[in-house]
C-alpha cells in the first residue's frame, strides 16, 4: 500500500500538469476502450488506403490510337468490313488507292518540273558561254581562282532566275519524297498496329492481332501474321527497290551526274538490298504492303516515260541535249 500511493501521486500530478498545458486529456483508458479505439483506427486507415470500386488499372493505362494511324486503319477496316475484301486484298487495294490519289499527281507534277529543267539545258549552256566572256572583261585579271569564283556566282544567280521564271525551282524536286516517305511510314505503322505489334514511341496499342489476320491471306501465305519462309516476297521487295534506282539513273543517262548524285544512287542501291533481310523478319501483311508500294513505283516510272502517256497528261517531251555544260560549270549547273 505504501508503494502504490507515491505512484498515484506522481501520475495525478503529471495528469494535472498536462491538463493545464492542454497536451493530454485527463482520463484513463480502460482496456476495453483502448481496444475499441484501436479497431476504429485500423478500419479507417484501411478505408483510406483502399482503391475505389470504380478504379480499373487497364482503363487508366489505355492508349488512344494516333490520328494519322486511325485514318489509315479506318480505310483498311472499311474495305474489309464494308466491301467484303480479304485482308490480303484490302492491303493491296488500299495501297493502290492511296498511291494513285496522293503520290501519283505529285509524281506527274515532278516529271513536268524535271522535263522543263532538261529542256532548259541548252539555254543554260548558252548563258554559260556568255558569262565566260563577260566576267573576263569585267575583272581584267589573270587570277584564275578569282575569275572562276565570280563566274560561278553570276552563273548560279542566272540559273536560279531562269528556273524561277519557268516555274521549276529546285526545291520542287523534293515534293514527292516529302509526301511519299511519311505515307510509307504511316501505312507501315498502321499495319503493325492491326497485327498487335508495338509501335515506336507509342508501344503496344492492341493486345493481339485481328482474328482474321491469321487466316485471311492467299495461296501459300494464308497467315498474314507470320513471316515469309519462302523468301519470295522479301526478294521481290529488294528487286523492286533496286529496279527503281536503276530506272531513275538510266532515264538520266544523257546528263552528267555530279559526285553527290552518284553517292546518292549508290546509297539507294545499298538501301534496296538492305530491305531484303528486314523484310525476311517482317510479318506477311507488312511484306505485302511493301511489295505493292515498291512495284507500283516501278510501274509509275515506266508509265510516265511513254510518249503517248506524257502527251495525254500534258507533260513536255524530254529532248536529248545537244551538248553538256562545260566541266568548270558542272557543279554550279546542278
């Protein structure tokens, strides 16, 4: 009894001190009340940490299809669902339709620009000879480097003026690549998305390929999600790309190619051959699109060189130049 009284006094003094400072409520918790408060604390903490019933992780992580891919996929789905074409026929028909509606008019416009430039070559050669005499009279110097630099400067300005007057500025030659390359990339990504493959910067937008893709092919290539084990289409793609490069160089055989043009042609040859192993590891649906696009370009290049077709489209006939620009002006005439 003597031991309990000091403890009670100490506890009561501590309780009264806490009451005066406002730090502790002066009442003792019984074991039952403590268990009740503890259970209420645990239940409230669980309710705070619990996820709401409407939260769905899959819907929160869902990624929408980019607009440029959605447009291509809408075209493909319409041809397949509304027209009733197989997926193999859908890819071929959509490729022909897009190339004919978008890139073919630009290719015709580019051919008009190229033909105008080639037909202006005799005029440019005449101006080159004129500037040789005029610049020599203006400078009246024996410094050949200074003479050549001034000659090139004036000749470039004249060529730019003539091309602008006839509406065939050099930047217009790049219109077709600026349109065809984005179209090629976007269609390739659209087919990859339909196959359920991951896309660069977007990841995987679909968990699996469309059901019909594995059985809606043709002949020996019914599964469009598998690679071509026969290597027929990869070789066909490489051959089509290589023929396009050789055709473009053959059509320009009457012109003296600059060093830059020769390097670009060799680079395009290497790229055409590099497409073969890439296509060998690509699904059949992508190979089918690449094959159709490649051989469409071959037919387009050949078609636009036929005289009757050029006359019908209003393209100027390309005249064989009588002579080529002098070596000293070769770099400035291109």
